[in-house]
C-alpha cells in the first residue's frame, strides 16, 4: 500500500470518528457507511484534489455540508 493510500484510509477513519462525535447515536459501522457512500469520499479518492493532505476537520466540513444540503461544498 502506498503512503497516499494509507493517508486516505486514515482520513476515512478520522471522518467516521468525527461523525460519531457529532452524532453519538451512530455506530462505527454506520459512520463508515455514511463516509464511504458520500461524494466527499469520492473526492478524497481523487489524487488531484489532495484532500488526504488536509486536516480531518477541514475535510469533515465538506462532509457536513454534503449531509446537510445534499451537495459537497
């Protein structure tokens, strides 16, 4: 696994944890499902966005916007 792939996986975990922090009723499986089925995750996978280099809270802001509005900010 490349360093970039590892950074992406770490970001997914951190996004799920932040989601659970905001919504304590979610299980880890539910939080991961939400992250993995999001457009934010699709953007994270694209190397040219370099979202994996950003802070988890910054990327989480995109996820929050997407969950609230149905669109990625």
